[in-house]
């Protein structure tokens, strides 16, 4: 049973994962990342879980990698860093993650938020990549995913100055898709995740994969992947059910087959 995470559910197909290291503003140490990777691996195999809500506390989604732990690793230690394995496992998770974000979302915390498929933030959330202030730079996708999310100009300013941006600015820039009052963030993210959990799981999974392709391939390759995925879904029972339910004017009952 993990102790740096709090788990709730699944309720209505949604597992809620709360980062819980309040004494360190949810700084992502190896143990926490390992627990998260493990919980997501289990969730990936559990048919009762169709989407995940990932959240932190009101004060911090996560204030970055654990700086004290990082201080103990030299160059060779970094090469062997088990955290890289955990980050890769988080990135591989095939079901949708909706992040409910409040407070400090910095460094590895901002990078973790960018591993989510949808980001909802409270109006007092702060997003930043302050690694440069420590004499280092982002190491879990902060230079790559941030450019794709907010564009070259703002990402460069954030990474090179280390200065955070507000939730409002993050919304304008496309880093998050909605702003809520801080106390409603988890509720809103859960409602979105529940909506997704009602859909056909295979369609959701392939749509997620295709959306990811839009960020890491050229257009022709992405379109080819989309076409293949679209075709594959033609062989599923859920497609048959979805179309039949539409024609019969009733709600579809998807089974994941
Ligand atoms: N690591 C460890 N402990 C932390 C961290 C952190 N990232 N952030 C906060 N804490 C601890 C503080 O040390 C403090 O502990 P204590 O009470 O024992 O002194 C406690 O949390 C509360 O923090 P503060 O007292 O500092 O709270 P404030 O409200 O005054 O300040 C801030 C909040 C502004 C968020 C401040 O804590 C801060 O600047 N934190 C560090 C932010 C940062 O630099 N993050 C980037 C870290 S580097 C990184 O993320 C690289 C990722 C690379 C991943 C590569 C993987 C392979």
C-alpha cells in the first residue's frame, strides 16, 4: 500500500490519486515517483479504472524534484537514476489522466502536470520551471513538452528566467484547459474524468495515442496513425454498440471489447 500517495476509488471508473508529501510541498522523490509509476501500472491492467484524476494539495501540486535527494547524486548517479524509469512508466500509461492542479506546480511538478492529458487548475496555481536557479535545467520533459504546450517564446522565457506564470497566463498560453476556484478543481477534474470513463475504452485509448502522435511526429505520420487507429476501431463491439445505440435513441453500454 503506497504511503506517499492517497488513493480513492475507482468510483464510476475513475481512480483518484493524491500526491501526499505535505512536509515537502509534494516534492517528487524517487519513492513517490516509484509509487506513482506502480499505481499507474496496476491501474493500466484494471478494467474497472478507465481514467485517473491526479492531484496534490491546495498549497502545491508538486514543488519539483526533491532537491535534497538530488543533491546526493553526482553525474554517475544521474546516469543510473531510477527516476528516469519511473517517468517513462508514467508517460507510457495508456488511460487518460486529468490533473487537478492547485498552488506551486514547479520544475518536476510542472513536468508531471504535463504528463497529464487534461489540466484543470485553480486560479491561484503557479506554473514554472525554476531549475535554472539551481544551476541545472529541466530533465523530465520541461524543455520539450513546455514548448509544445505554450510555444517557443513563453517556454524559453520560463526556462531561462525560472520565473513562474499564473494560472490565468497558463490558460491563455494553452498549458491548461480550464480555470476553477481552487476548492472546485478536484470536483471539476473528476467530472471530466467520469465523462471520459463512460466512453468506449478502446476508442479513448487509441484517441489518446493519436493525440500524442500529433506532438511527436510529422503530419503525414500522424495522419497515417490516425487512419490506422480509426480503422482498427471498426472491428470493435463497442463501435457496433455505439452506432446501434445512436440509431435506437438510447445510451450506449460500452464493454471495452
Ligand atoms: N525539494 C525538497 N524540498 C522542498 C522542495 C523541493 N523541490 N520544495 C519545497 N521543499 C520543502 C522546503 O525545503 C520546506 O521544508 P522545511 O520546512 O523542512 O524547510 C518545505 O518544503 C516548505 O517549503 P518552503 O518553506 O520553502 O515554502 P515557501 O512557501 O516559503 O516557498 C516554494 C515555496 C517557492 C515552492 C519554495 O519551497 C521553493 O522554491 N521550492 C523549490 C522549487 C524548485 O526549485 N523546484 C525545482 C526543483 S528541480 C527539478 O524539479 C528538476 C526536475 C528534473 C527531473 C529529472 C528526473 C530524471
